[in-house]
C-alpha cells in the first residue's frame, strides 16, 4: 500500500470510529505524544491518553441525551516528505449533530503523520473553524 493510501485509510478508520462512538479505535491511530489544537477555542490536547479521554467524554454525552457532533475529516491533499517518514494531510472538516442532517460547524485542518513500525500515526492536528 502506498503511503498516501495508507494515510487515507487510517483517516477513514478515524472518521468511522468517531461516527460509531468507538474511542478505543482512535487510540492506535494516534502517536503516543500527539497534539491536537481544536478549531474554535484553540484548546491544546496533548498525548494519546488525553485525546482518547476527550473522545470518551464526547461519546458519553450522546448516551446521556446531551447530543454530540459527529466530526468527519475529508483530506484534500497529502504531501509526503522525500527525506523523512512523515507526511502532511490537509483538508476540510465538518461536524453534524447526531440525528440531524445539517452541518453545525465546519472548517479546515492540517495533520502531521509519521510512519512508526510500519504504521502511519497522527503526531499533530490543527483545526480552524470557519462556519
């Protein structure tokens, strides 16, 4: 599998885990020391364990009736480094409320991936809310 296809496959698995509310499936896609900067308030969530906990809380909210957004990341470009086993993913994201059909929030994102032991994992993600 080419690196481009491997990254797109891992992104699709991440999207599926969010849609299904499966925080444990997200963990293996993240590097141990990954960093995420959220789109609206620029909160920094550092580390795989912290991110999995955030997703667990997010998924639990929907079970309690509070509702949640299902986020989908749609890659538009993946740029591979010719000198290191890293890549930059760029794309758009959207959040749709569970049970709704309209987009509640959307924007652009970028993600840095690294190949470690034959698997591509996310080292960093940065989201910007545009709508």
